[in-house]
C-alpha cells in the first residue's frame, strides 16, 4: 500500500503546532524542521502517485482488452 500524503500533512501540522507551543528554541527548530520534512514527503508522494497513475493509464492503453 502506498503512503498517504494526507497523513503526512497531519503529522506536519502536529509538529508545527508543537513547535509553536514550545519555549525550548532547539526543540522548536527541530519540530519545525520535522514539519517541513513531513510536508516535503507529502508533496513527493503526491507527485509519485500522479506519475504511477500516468504509467498505469499508459500501460492500460497498450494492453489489449
């Protein structure tokens, strides 16, 4: 099963929320970095899913019914 970009964005929002609430500057930076990483992963997964869909559609056009 492919990873879910929506779940990655939920994790990103949680990390960003935690980062905004902490008073520890190092923890805030690490949580902000982690939120950014989760968002990047979500974007990459969106792109990968789109590419896989295009490949699947192309394959379906090549295979006789």
